C-alpha cells in the first residue's frame, strides 16, 4: 500500500460492501461507519467499531461515480423525504461488485478517485 512516510488520505464514510447481506428481518443492508483510506494502489475501508479492514485493489476498480438523489440503493436506512434531498455519496464498481459510500462531497471525491486511478 502507501509508503511508510506517505500517509494515505482518509475520509470518514459509511459503507455498504458488495457481499454484505441484510440483518435478519431487514430488507436492506445498513451502512457501516468507518474510514476509507486512499492509497496509491488500493482503497481500504476500516470499520469504526473494529473488525477486519476491507481492501479494494485499484486494479479491480471498473468505475467510480457520484450517487444521485432517488437512486434506489442510496440511503434505504433514511426516511424517503430525506433520501430525495440528500445523496452526497459515491459508488465504486469493482470486479467483486459495487461499493456504496455515504459521505460529504460525493461528486468531488468520485472525481478525485477517478483521476487517481485513471478511470474515465
């Protein structure tokens, strides 16, 4: 990952990973609060409550883009009226499936990741 003298950029996010399943009795996957580290060759999601870090290799990223209000997979944990108004996150499509990150500055962060990993 990053060189020891080069700390990664770190963003506070709530994430939903591609293989995550809803809790018993729920219809959607609740996001997990944590941080997303942006390394030269990978993204690393670290859950705030502990647990195993999830590494997303840059070589497996196919697309990055901002989320738009009203997208069905965006904010299922929020009231509908709030979901229509607020959708600041971004999505990362990988060979293993799609990641959704809820965080401020989604379009700006999606653009920064696209440029960093050379994704058009």
